C-alpha cells in the first residue's frame, strides 16, 4: 500500500507511456464537458503517482464531478483505506 509513496515507484511507474506513442491526456478530451453523469473522484492527499493538483483540472471540466480526499493516503485509496473508500463509494452509488 505504501508503494505509491516510495520514491522508486514514483520515479519508475509501472504504467508509464510507451516510447514512440502519443500520450493520452484525458484532461484535454473535449467530451468531458458533455458527461451527463455524476462523477466521483476519490483521491489520496499524499498521492505521489498522480498528485492531487491534477484532479482540479478534471473537476473544472466535468460539470457534475465531486471530489473526496482521503488524508494520509497515497495512490491506492481502495487498498490503503478500504473501509472508508467502500463507504464513500457505496454512498455515492446509492444516491
């Protein structure tokens, strides 16, 4: 669970872009503004793989997006804080 906060994982992420292929940058996708659904981002505040600053760009583009920040959490909120993650996700899905 703490792997998302380890420098060697951050420096060499397992899902890095493939050399020679264009990187897909989701926040540049114009279709985000047209999403008709509620969207929930659950983000670890100490995520070093995808720092929290990046989610704010998505929040600006997705009209019905919400953010739940998990303190003292790295990249894998669903593992690092499974109970909290499950409760928040279940509440969102049942609303």
